[in-house]
């Protein structure tokens, strides 16, 4: 029992500790000038907030291929958290304590209900570690974004796009390795097609092949971004109402209502966070399975 | 002239967001109705139906968000 409490305390301390780098640098390099809200345009209440959703670089200088963004930092932090949390479980799979029991059950559920159920146990055994990692990686990145002052790595198309590209490479590469190049591209087309339709269908199927990773990218990115935009919009609305009411004592009332709404959206978000990680992994498993074993 | 273009971009963005959300609303409503029907007919399958319904709803939500992202692109890009 004491070990479990210590474990949770360490986790909370780690996540809170990551707030320090986020606060240390001013967002976008330049500090917001402080002005009374009666002098600000209504749009500024929102754009000043939305700016925080853009990834900004931590290193100085020009943008190159290796520029280090805060998004990258948070991916590394997530990796560190995952290592810390799962290392005892990896060393001794039968370790006690309720956090480890929860995690073990979760991993088993992912393996049995998501990967094995679709791919079959024999083949799923090779893919299960990657998909389990993918799930917890995305989940932790999403969850960190819910903590105030933290950065959501998955709210940028670059990170989700990179994850989708990994799935795409697994789809195409796995399909080619399993069936051979000719057979793989032949099986993209439905069998028994009239010869006249083949060029048209080939084009459609080729587009469909590339749409899959793009859909994965946009779905995760847009879901994460939309939740944050909503929360920021509700927070911005506090100032809109305050400006409308000339910063009188009455502006407490709409502020309380919008804050409650923001908290409500945050609660919904915490459900969406788990759901989207699951959807991403579930669809990845489906796509990989589809290209390994084409329907005839 | 420029303000006209900006205004039409904003109208377009609003239409993209609104229409895609209407479509998603119809879709999710349909899923909810069918899931309710299914659970009423076969209460023992409630867990399976609920799980599948949430997954389908999330997929449709993704399609709606495509529209919203296109709208945001039209507004800012």
C-alpha cells in the first residue's frame, strides 16, 4: 500500500516538474505586453490563447531539420515516464501492488482484445509489443496535455503524422514482405474486375492507400486540438464578458459559468484522450492486418 | 476587395464547420438510435453494442473534424 502511494506521488511530482521548462521560456520568444482588457480587441482574447497551441522552438537560431521544439521535449518526457512506469513490470511481470495490476490488466486487454482478436495469436505475437507501446505513448502524450501549462505533442500534425507514417510503412512493407511486390499491389484491386475498370479502380485504390495514414493523422490531431480550442475559447469568453460589463463586479457571474464549462469540457476531454489513443491503435491494427491478408 | 475576400473566407469556414457538424450529428444520432434498438432487442449484447457504438461514433467524429480543420485552413492559410 505504501509502495503504491509512493509510486503515485513520484508520478505526480514528475508531471508537475515538467511544468518548469514550459514556464521558463516565454511562449513565442516575446512576452505578451500587459494591457488592461478594456483596451484589447475582442478577438485578441482568443488569439492570445490560441498562440499557445502552436509548437515553438526551444533552441535558438534558424529552423533546420534538427530544430528542437517543445513538442519534441514532451515526447522525450513521455518516453521517460513510460520507462519509469513500466520498468518494474518489465523486470518482474508478476510484481504486486495495485498500479501494476491495473497496468498489467490493461496491457493484457490490449494484447488479447485488440491485437490478437484482429490479427490472430500467431501473427499478433510479432506486432503486439509495438501496438501496446503505441497505445501508451499516444495516451500519455494526450494525458499530459490535459495538465495545465503542459504541451500536447499530439495536437500537432507533425507528431501524429510521424506516427501514421510508421503505420503506413508497416502496412506497405509488411504487405510486400508477406506477399511479394507484385502480389501486394495486385491484391489492392478487388478480384474479378472488368478490364475496362482497372485503371480507374487502380487510381481510387492508390488514393485510398494514402488516405488511410492521412485520416489517422488528422483524426488524432483534430480531436486533441479541438478540445484545447474549446477550453481556451471558454477561458477567453471570461474576458469578453468582463469587457462587455466594463470590468464591474458583475463579471464574476459569467466567469464562474464559463469556468464550470471549461472544467466540463476538460472532463469530456479526459474520455476522448483514451478513446482516441484506442481508435488510433485499433485502426492501425486493422490496416496492417488488411494489407497482410487481403480479402479475395 | 480584400475585405470581401476575407469575409467570404470566414463565411466559407463557418459553413465548412457547421455543415460537417450537421452531418456528424445525423450520423451519431443514427448510431445512438440503432444501438438503443439493438440493446432493447437483445439486452445481453449490451456491452458489445455499447463498445462498438462508441468506436463508430469516434470515427464519425473524426470525419466531422476533417471538415472543421478544412474550415480552419480556409480561414488562416
